[in-house]
């Protein structure tokens, strides 16, 4: 007589013994690839946040100079023409004056950006019909982003006397 079940039980035990080495290796590869993808995503996000922060700081710096000029008397505005971070002495006004202090603070703000540079240009022309002077203000800030190269922002505005 043949016994049934004896051979079947052995096969059942062998099939339930656990995972094979190949299955474990495949699972490890899937986990490592997933983990590396997650790490790349996190570090990529950090660089995007840094880039956005630099861009925001540059735009805010350019707009702050425009707003500063809007608060100045008409006679002061043309004095800001050709202010550049390449020459800190280009800031007008005497030592300790409010104008020079504000200008130097703006240059320091620009210099806080990676390789930050800034220029202010003022072009004054009379309005053709009224003769009232119109000042065109152009503020440009350039900086460098790691891996992306040079970046630039320019804000242009106008002020009448």
C-alpha cells in the first residue's frame, strides 16, 4: 500500500520555508532605488528653495531702491544715476548723510547675494507737453546661482517732479 500525504507534506514544508535569496535581493534593489529617488528629490527641493530665495531677495532689493527713490525730493533723484556696487563711492551725499547711508545699505543688501552686483540708472527728460521733468529709474541686480549660472532682475519705474 502506498501512503498518501507523506510526500505531499514534505513538498508543503519545502514551499513554506521562506523567501529565496533571489527574492530578497530583488526586494533590496527595489528599496535602494526608491530610497535614492527620495534622497534626490529632497536635495533637489533644497536647491529650488535656495534659488527661489535668491530671486525673491533680488526682486525685493530692486523694488526697495525704487521705493526709496520715490520718497526722495526731486533734486535727489538724479544724484542716484550711475550708482553701482562695483564702486561703493558712487553713492551720493556726504559721509553720514541719510542718502549715503541708505545707498550703502542697499549696496550691502545686493552684496549679500552670491556674486551680487547692482546698478541704478536715472534718465531725466521733460514731458513734451507739460515740460515737467520725468525720471525713468532702472535698477538692475545680477547674481550667480550654483549650477545655473548668472541671473538678473531689472525693475523700471517712472517718477515725475
